[in-house]
C-alpha cells in the first residue's frame, strides 16, 4: 500500500460518516478513483426520496430480527459500492479500469456490480464473511487487497 491508498481509504472512512443507516456498526463508505482522481463517492443509505432509517428512528432489519449478511432485500439501504457505481452511471462517468476503495469487503451482490462496471481493483479495510464474493473477484481477474496501515 502506498500513500495514495491511505489517502483514498481515509476518504472512504470519511464518506462512511454520511450513512443514513440506523444499524450500529454499519457506516460504510466507498469511493471510485482513476488516475489519482476521485470519480464518485457512495455510502450506505436509503434511495433518494425515501425516508431513511435514521429519520424513522429504527432499523427495519433489527426490528424484524434479521441477521447480518442475510436477506439483503429486506433493507432500505443501498450499499455504498452500489451508490458509488450508480452515481457514476447517473453522471455519465466511466469507471472502466478504476479502483474502488471501500471501508468493508464487498458482498456478493456488490461484487457482481463491480465486475460488470469494469472496475479492476478493489481495496477494502474490514473483512466481511463472504467467501463467494472473493471467488467471483478471483475468477474475474480483479485485484483485491485488504488495506493495512504500515
């Protein structure tokens, strides 16, 4: 890891503070970078125009007793990686060959979007128990690195 990786991971950590997710420990941020320039950012939260969990004052998943890593469809939040990719699409910004920095290892759903968007490198800080996502990255030839402070 170099000084640029640290700078961009610090930025992803900062972006995670914008989360609208009410679930404790689920502030996740992502940024997409190409040629040392930030293309887009994303954090986990409700889609535009939808009342957020913070505004509602509760997490639907907590209220229903849904365990972390299961039933992703039962959540108001769009994942940070998904939001960063959606912003690129909305703004007409190509992410082909870019690097995605994310506070947490992407889940399988995000991994598939990352692969199809043309991102070639993923740097994450915190692991997530999703071995299938790592298998998909490997099969797609995408470089995945866990960020470590030296």
